[in-house]
């Protein structure tokens, strides 16, 4: 709550919604790639395991979720980069307004072009800055989430759904399973989210090129300890629980 108070007092209440446009632009293609890919892969793995190796069936959600999330992350990484930088933008004393999504991405490219490093020949690769850290966060998140969600949903539906069941009970069971899975997976992967965020908000091109998830986590551990690794875990879990729950209601 202290963070909310400081943001609203220093920058205004609307600062809490900075990056919403980029978030919406990210959500549509991400969900459009992620969920259909997950369903197709899970069904294919389950059909294959039923025919050839039944022992593989429990791992279908984990594998399908990991692969589907990888595809979505790679495709939408530039939009994720823009969203993160927009949310981390600090207004100057001159009252400069935060840039939009496209201006933010153009700023990433201009910082590369102004750098004297030979790596600048990589062209548009900096638009995928932090993609490794994002994959390191989102793939385990997705694997844990679906591995928890599917058996939890089956268990809740088995307990709650009977002859007198109705739509409200089924929706409640789906939401509850998604909420539980979202909270567990977001809490478990919080250190990876810290690493991803710190890499994507780094403005020094030479430092960005030398950063990776392992180095960032070690640096945070040395300087801030366990508290630093799980900084922001509360808000992240509070967001992920309802978000996954709502998604689960519609699939």
C-alpha cells in the first residue's frame, strides 16, 4: 500500500494505469496465440499418450503450456518491452509526458544507433531485449500454472458438480482452480519476473548486452537478499490469481 500511496501522491492517480494501452495491445495477440496453441498441443499429446504411452498423459498440460507460452512470448516480446518501459517511466522536472508504445520502441532503436559498440549491427534485435529473461519467467510460470490448474479443476468439479449442478457452480470451480494456480505459479516465479523487469528497464546499451537472468539474480541476491528476489510478489500474485481465474472461466 505504501507504493500505491507514493505513486498517487507524487505522480497522480492516473500513473497507476500507465502502460494500459500496451497491456491491451499485448493481451490480444498473446492470448490469441497462447490458448489455441495450448489446446491443440494438449489434445495432441493426450491422444498420443493414450495410443502409445499412458504414463505421459499427466504431463500433457505442463508440456503444452510451456511450448505454447514460448511461442506467444517470442512473438509478442517487443510489446512486452514497450509496456515494461512505459510503466517504469519517470517524469522529469520539466513535466515531460510519458511516451506511447511506438515512441518507446523507436527510443529503444535510437539508443542502439547512438551506441558506439560493434554489436549495434544486430539491427532490430534490441526490440527483443529481455526475451531470454521473459522466457525464463513465463515458461516456468505457464508450466506450473497448467500443471496445478488442470488437476485442481478436475478435483473441484468432481466435488462440486453433481446431478444438481448448475452453470454458477461450474464457473465458480473453474475460477477457483485458475485463481489457485495463478497465485502459486506467480509466487514461485517472482524472482524471474524481477530479473526480466530489471533487464528491460535498463537504459545503458553496453550493460544490456552483458546482462542475463543468472547475473541479475546473483546481483539482486548479493545486494538485496531474499527480499529483493521477491520484491513485488504481493501485487503480482494479487493480479495473477484473478487474471488466470477469469481466463479459466472461458476455456
